[in-house]
């Protein structure tokens, strides 16, 4: 399990007011009870932690370049952005 994986899980769990063990890669943000404001707050926290910029338009979340349908897809996107930044 990568550091990015656990850190993103921690941020999302915090946003959902859940224990990190209750959040898995297959979890959807909807299942976790995270609304659009929670998504934006999670994105800000992830961007700040990893010093990356996540392309996300809160007014058109489905038109985003990043798949926010599950925790796993968010982790994959963050890993890509982080590795692209250092590469």
C-alpha cells in the first residue's frame, strides 16, 4: 500500500467523518456521504498535501478530466499527478 493511497484515504475518511478502515478503493463518494462541497474540500486538502493541481470544475464535475466515481480512481489520478510532477 502506497503512502499516497493511505494519505488520500485519510483525507476522504476525514471528510466523510469515518474511520480510514471504513473507506476502500471501491467506495464511492456518494456511498460515503460526501457532497459536492466535501469533494471540493477534499481536493483542496489533496492539492495542498501533495503540491499538485487537480483539474476539477465544481460547476461541471462530470466534465472533469479526473474520474471522481470512486476512491480508487481518485487515488490513481493523484498518483499520476504526483509522478508527473516529479518526472
